[in-house]
């Protein structure tokens, strides 16, 4: 099957998708040598929402509140970074893009307010505000979850910078009932240079 037909077949699947959809094109597979991510958050309460986080300089001791992306539930506060980058939607001023697709997982592995201060939405936008490229984003995401805990179900994240594109998976490993347990399962995959990749999560 040609690349064009494979892409058409992937797009055709979007009409029956029940979860968020990501289309990734690595730079060698694109006509202008660009890494590309197309993303649709397939949830009615997310329609028409475009988030903007202006760049800023923050004094030591500044805190930021965290809320769940899905329901706006207050999770807590974490220290703000000394410098944050401008973010509009799912892209920052350095051309870094992060999107997601929820795959859920076992109920026993579901993160919550008891297990962390960072849900998958926070993980995207805090990382975009603190990272300049895809590799730095992966390190930032790992540090955030390890430091503050993960408060979501299983997620696939698509990350694209100027140089390279990644797909990573996050899933909370285990939780205690009354205290933070900052353990998580993390898998990272670099998208091959000549590949176009589509994934749709059914949830």
C-alpha cells in the first residue's frame, strides 16, 4: 500500500474514533522537511477551547495551582519555574508541540488527587512552558511526575520539536490510599524518520 493510501485509510478511521486522535508525520516523510502533529481532542467539553499561557519571569517562592483538565478539580500547588515560555494551544514559542490520547487502563492504576498534583493536562502545558525541544520535554515530564505524582489514567503523548518526534506512554504504577507514591510506568519511542503514524485511542 502506498503512503498516500495508508494515510487515507488512517484518516478514514477518524470517523469511527471514540477517543482523541493524533496524526504524526516525521520530517523526512513530509514535503517541507517538517515534523507535523495533527490533533483532535474528542470530547465535547473541550470544543472551542484554546489556552494561552504568556511567557514570564517568576520570583523564587512563586506557586502555581494545578487543576484537572477534564473537570477542573483542584489538585494543589507546585513551585513555579523561574522562567516560563509563551504557549498557545498545544505549541510553545520554540515550536515544541505536545498532544495526547487517553487509553485508560486498569482501575487499580488510575491516578487521583491522592496520588499526585499533576494530571495529563498539567503535564502537557507545564512542560510546554518549561521546555525548548522534544528531548527536554521528555525529561521535564518525567521530573514533574516523579516529583509531584501523577493524577490521571494511562496516556499516550505525542511530542514534536524542530528536530525529532516522540511518542511516550504514561501509566501510574501503584498507589497507597492515603499518601503520595510517585511511581509510574514510562515508555518512550522515537518516530522513524520516514514514517507517517496515526493512532486513535478507544475510550
